[in-house]
C-alpha cells in the first residue's frame, strides 16, 4: 500500500511538473518571438538609415522601400507599388513596406 501511494504521489508530481514546464516553455516561445522581432526591427532600422527619401517620416505611417537596380540604392516613397500610374520604373524593385514606431525604430509591415 505504501509503494502504491508513493507511485501515485510521484505520478501526480510529474504531471504538475510537466504542466509547469509546458507553461515555462510557452513563455520562452513568446520571449523568443519578441527577441526575433526586435532583431528584425534593428535590421530594418539600419537599412532605413541608408535609404534615400525626400519627405519627413511620420510615426506609424506606412512607407514603401524600393531598390534602384541601376544606381544600386534604396529609396522610400509614401506611394504603394500598386498606386503608381505607370509603375515606379522597371529598374525599381519593391523591397518592403515599413513604418516608424514610437521609439523611432522601423518595422516591416505586411499590410498596406
């Protein structure tokens, strides 16, 4: 009877420990996603530091980054790739949409 009780106690302990472990691993996943997002924001911010644009960027407004393959430079515009009447030019390739966050870092965005 004592051995059976010890087995029950061990199994209950293992179940609770596994649940706690699973919760911790979920938190690790959240932290990993947040860290990856931050690394990406830094990379996009570094790219935006080299981008040419002729406007004063506003926080939370979406801008569009293009690569001029003839001049090998990046430039930004408030104009979405689909909104150009004749396109941005065949040598200008759309790279990404970005917005400047409140902390003045830049983030890639996937919506218009």
